[in-house]
C-alpha cells in the first residue's frame, strides 16, 4: 500500500467501533495521519486492538511486512477530546452508532472547531446527510462517505450527496476515496441511499422466508450464496452486519418512504429484543464461539 496521490491528510475518525477502526486503519494504510476519537479510552483501546489484529492478518498473508504494519499502526493516534482532535483536521469521518441526535451533536461541535475548508463526512448507513448538514453553518462541506465492512477489504465507498453538498466537496471526496484504492458509487440523499435500500429488503425477505417456514436457514443461505454468487448467504451476512443494525435501517426505510414493503420481519425484531444480535453477541441466526 503506497502513499496516496492526493498527498497526506490530517484525518479525524470519530467512533472506534468496527466501522471507525476499519476506516482509521485504511487511511493510515495509505499514509494519512489519523486521530481516532471516542468517548472513552477503553473503546479506543478495543478499536486499536482490532486494528492490530487486522494488520497481523495482512502480515501473515505477506501482504505487509511487520515493519509496514508497525508504521501504519504508528500513524494512528487516539484521543478522547473531539474538540482538540478536530482543530487541525482536513477531513473528518464520523462513524458513531446510528442515532441521528448523537450525530447532529457531533456535527455541531465540528462546525465550531474544524477548519473552514475541512470536509465533514458521515459514514452513516441510512440517516439523511441533508438533515445532519442542516445543523452546521457549512452544509456544502458535509457529505456521506459510506464504507463497507470489513473496510480494509471491501472495495466500495458509497458517496452520498446531500441537498447542499457542493461540487468541490463531492469531487474531493471521490478523489480521496479513490486514492485509498476504493471504487466510488455516488447516491442521492434518500433513505438507505442505494446500498441499504437494496440490501436490506433482501435480508428482510430471507428472514421472512425462514419465519414462514419456506426453507431452513442453511438452505436459504446456500441458495442465495451459490445461486447468486454472493460471498455470504443473506442470513450469515445479517449476523455479520448485526441484527440490531438491520432493524434500525429497515425502520429508517419504512418511516422514510412510508411504504409497507420495508416492514421489518417480526422475528428479526424479536431476536434483537432477546439480545441475539449476530456475531457480536455470539448468536443470531447462527451460533458463534
Ligand atoms: N482485516 C484483514 N483481513 C481480513 C479481515 C479484516 N478485517 N477480515 C477478513 N480478512 C481476510 C482473512 O484473513 C482471509 O484472508 P485469506 O483468504 O487470504 O486467508 C480473507 O479475508 C477471507 O476471510 P475469511 O476466510 O475469514 O472469510 P470469508 O472468505 O468469508 O471472507 C469476507 C470474509 C471478506 C467478509 C467475505 O465473506 C465477504 O466479502 N462477505 C460479504 C461482506 C459484505 O457484504 N459486506 C458489506 C456489509 S454491509 C455494510 O457494511 C454496510 C451497511 O451499511 C450495513
């Protein structure tokens, strides 16, 4: 992985969870100086642990040397003080959990402290970029940068243009994403954008098929994995993404479009209520060690 053709940037990534730590790792892998921000040092330590584990896998596969891996890791600083971190940022990528009010609070702070020409991106998977941008005094600089999990491996960045995002911000964000070795797809700012507007109904339909007893979970996954040449069946993918995330996104689609075709399968919701969140909780459609 070489230094990017757009120069090295001061990048602030907010949220050290799965998406945030993957985004931080990816920017650092391409030579950028990253500050990973979260509310607690414990969350940051967990995020840095995940980055180390992912880098170790690249070393084991001989895609990186130990020295390169250490250099990448060394480019990531951690910080619990968002105001201090964002003061010199050229790009901020917010990747906290999917709560609109939490995201808006963060963007209010960013508007106060980030340099005027800084791009303010959100990794939201379904919340309106236009509404997030509206709490700032510079909505033209706000954009969606939706990375896919696992971020270091997945080729796509879905870029979402809010109602007020200007052409310069869009062009710069596309260039930054491409310099990370990613391919960009641009979507308009409507619920679920493109990725989740199309992915979530497929997963929901797989859940309904199981709920209605049409096939076993294994058969549903086998049919879709081998029949459509998908890397994972939809129920395995649901466990990978997190069933709580899926229910949240389906609710955003249902409310945003007011269309019953996005109605969440009751079994999915009940599983979440029971704490069956997928891989991260040890059980979803399948059980994990
Ligand atoms: N870091 C580094 N390497 C990793 C990694 C990580 N985080 N995760 C997996 N790998 C590597 C493994 O080491 C392995 O390498 P080798 O093949 O060289 O040994 C390789 O990736 C394959 O991993 P596994 O054998 O563990 O499993 P797999 O073959 O099933 O691949 C996968 C894993 C890449 C995740 C693949 O299954 C896949 O592409 N699945 C679909 C993922 C997907 O659809 N993601 C989008 C989810 S939706 C989303 O993110 C957005 C949203 O808003 C909900």
